[in-house]
């Protein structure tokens, strides 16, 4: 009686093992992509990569062109400013000035002290509100 029960036991274990293996394979097939899926996904990623490279190169070219244009405008601005300064503005040189007072009756002006003022340009004439409005419209400054 021992031989045939051992054989049946082995057979039962073998059937269970085969069933587990088949169940595992079914689940594995569901989650593993097939060759055509992998191939199409690889082509899709490759095309996206080449489009990104092309797009990046295009953006870099546009940035370079914009930088050149900015440099040209800056050179023109410097030239125009150099022409404008002698005509419209005067240079006030740097100087040292004593301001304030030691008079105790003028507390808001105490103490008397020396101030260094850097050289700067100032317009020869006053700037009108209309001129300032035009300046803001042209430059966008406030």
C-alpha cells in the first residue's frame, strides 16, 4: 500500500505544481509587454527624443538671435545716449558739501556734517509731464 500512495502523493504534488506554474505564466503574460508593444513604444520614444532635440536646437537659435538683437539695440542706445548727453544734459562734477547746522534751534538740521556727492548728469531744462509720459510710453519705465 505504500508504493501506490507515494505515487499518488507525487502525482498530486506534480499537478499542484503545474497548476501554480500555469497560473504564474498567465499573470506574467498579462503584465509583460509583448514584442510589438515594446517596439512601438521604442519608436515613439525615439521620435519624441528627436523632436525634442530639433526643438531644443530651434530654441537655442532663437535665443542666439535675440541676444544679437539685444546687443545691437544696446549699441544703438549707447550711441544715442552719447549724442543726447551733450545736447540735453550737463555734467555736475563731484564735490564735498557741508550740510546741516549746529544751531540748537534747528533740531531737524543737526548736526552740521560734510557729504560727498558723486558726479552726475542733469537735464538743462525741466522735464514736463508730457515729456515724461512719452518717455514712459517708449521705455515702459515708471
